[in-house]
């Protein structure tokens, strides 16, 4: 996808969408290149990080994911009926450890916290073209605490998510169906660092295209105050 930011002329309070953007996918890694190593003591299937085509399991009707961050922990409860394609994608991404050491790179106070660009450019190159089909909207509204996929147009959802800080119902008819909600720890989400504001070139925050190409090397050098997910795991 080309780098893009879509303005909302009708909404002065929240003038931009939680858009997912980036440069076109690069060639695949060279033959024989190893997948990123799993952190010590973790039993996740990290091989799936470079194989999106294998991460296609159907999610349970309801499940929870515990997200440990640099500000504390929160728990997302997913209801598959709200957005089945989104719920399945999130379930598989958590199972393979995708969100470990992933930055909250676009946090806009009163609006939302966005994350989902992987720290490894090789992983980003694999997942950018791994799009899922849209889910119907209107089943659940983008109210405070809901978790929803960012996107750059119809049928373009991949890995980026956002958590709404307030009532973002204006997004409901724009193709943003929530699939879950923060059931515990929304106070942690509220504390995520938001000092960089909007992303470049509109603001001081990270530029998504560059982040896709450079991963955490870019985030940690140019934006040292960003908060991160430490781990995300499916829990009972």
C-alpha cells in the first residue's frame, strides 16, 4: 500500500483515521533464511512469523489475550461474532507471538492507541500483503476500550490494531468493526506515552512506511519514549 492518511472533513475532534500504511512489499527473504528466534522460555510457534499462510486457525467464540506492556498489563476479551475475520487474525497473531516487542507507535490522546508494526523488517515484508477480507460493520460500536483493526481501504487489514480511548462511533460506518474490548487494565492503556502525537508527515510521530522498512531500530533510535508490548498470550 502507498503511504496515505485520510482526513475526515466532517469530524474536527478526531480528524484522522487509524489508517494502516506502508510501502509495497519487498522481495521475500533469501532461501534458507531463519525465522526470528523465540525468546528464552517461550513456547510460541514463532515459525509462523514468516509464514502468514499457516496462521489461519479459527478462533474460539470467545477468548482472552493478556497483553504485558512497559506500562503494565491489560486483558482483551474477543467475541468472534462481532468480526469473525478480525478475531481469527488476532487469535493467530497472538498464538505465533507476533505482538511481542511491538511498539505503540501512534498514540493520540482522547482518540486511540495504534500498534502492530513488527520490530523485524523481514516479518513486516511477509505480513503486509497478508490481507484479510472486511467484516460487516454495525455489530459493535467503537466505544471506549474496543480493539479494532486499522486499515488503508477495503479489504486491507493485516496486523495493525487500535484501542479507542473514548467514543469513536464516527468510525463505525467507515469500515472499522471492533472484534474485542479491553476487559481489564484500561487504566494501563490510558498511560501509554502519547507525547509524539500524530505520525509524520502530519505530526512528530513515526512515519509508517519507514517503520515498516526499519522496524524497532527506527522506533528505538528516533522515538525512545514509545511504550511497547512485552508479550501477548492467549489466557483462560
